[in-house]
C-alpha cells in the first residue's frame, strides 16, 4: 500500500512540473533579457551607405543614444547613454513579456535633436534575445524643379528642397536651344530646408530647354528621379547630363 501511495506522489510531482513549464526556456508571464546592439548608421540615400560601421567612431555631432522600449501592457523603458569615447553601444534590458514590443533607438546631438533612428517590433516570451538595430539618418535633402516659365525672352524656374536640412552650393546645369544652337550655363544655388529659390535666365528666343539640378548626384537625396525639367525632344530629355558645362 505504501508503494502505491509513493507512486501516486511521484506522478503528482511530475504533473506539477510539466504544468509549470519545467524544462522550457520560455517564460510567457515573466520578463525577457534583451541586448540591443547598434549596427552601422546610413543616410537615407541607398547610394550613400555606411556612415558609421560597427567599429567606427560615432559621428562628431552625435553625443548620446536614447533607447525606448514600450508596449500597450507594460511600463515604458527609456535609457540615455553617452557616446563619448565609444565606437559602439550595447545595452541590456529586462522587458516584460508580450507581443509587439516596440523598440526605438535614437542618436541625439548636444541639443537633443534626433540625427539618426532605428526601430523594430519584437515578440518576447522569456527566451533571451540579442538584436542589432541599424540607425538611419533623419536628416535629408530632396531637390526638385517646378514652375518653369518660358516667355521666349527669359526662363524662370524654382528649385525646391522638401528636406529638413539645407542644400548648399547645389550645381545646376541649364541647357537651351536658340535657332538650333545648344548652349549650356552653370549656376550654383543654396536652398534652405523646406523652401525654394527662384532663378531667371536671360535667353532670347529659346525654343527648347533642359534644367538639371545636381547633375553628378553629389548631394544624397531621398529621391534622385525628380532633378530634371525638360521641354525638348525625347532623345535630348533622356540623354545623361553633360560631364561639364562651360
């Protein structure tokens, strides 16, 4: 009889261990140990990638990194870490388990403005996580041309910058045709953030024109496809920009 009770006690203990999740690395009702590593930063332009590699110093204007982890059923976690003398940042957090934990990382300048940011959503169930966050520049330039007016005495147009930082010393090529003769002029402009500048070019009897902003794509932009205004033949409008413009 004693043996029977002993067997029952052993089986009961095993059942309790199984129901409590014994032997599993997950812990859905607890916390998750999360390590956040910062990967390289890059500009918004795909052509200008790799501003900060994993072993490169932080840009001189970045003074700190702010981590924010939040979710609808948890207390928001926020931590600010100085980047002084560091080539990389790795921070570990204990995060309440649950779905769709929002992780936001921001690189700040001395005044607290956000220069770079990265974000992701992660489900957490108690299994330790190591996550690499890639930071992307929040500063961008986007140049375009609009409001071209040709009155056959001169041509006026606007160069717009819909970005949030100024575009300085922007090269502009102005090609135009007068009685079959193609001419090319060079202009240099600076366009404030979220603003525009107007230029008027004296070109008597101009019948066709092509205006190219930043012909060498020297300025990283979010959209490089809107830098040309053209009223010419398809061959001329589709032609690549000249390598020089006297």
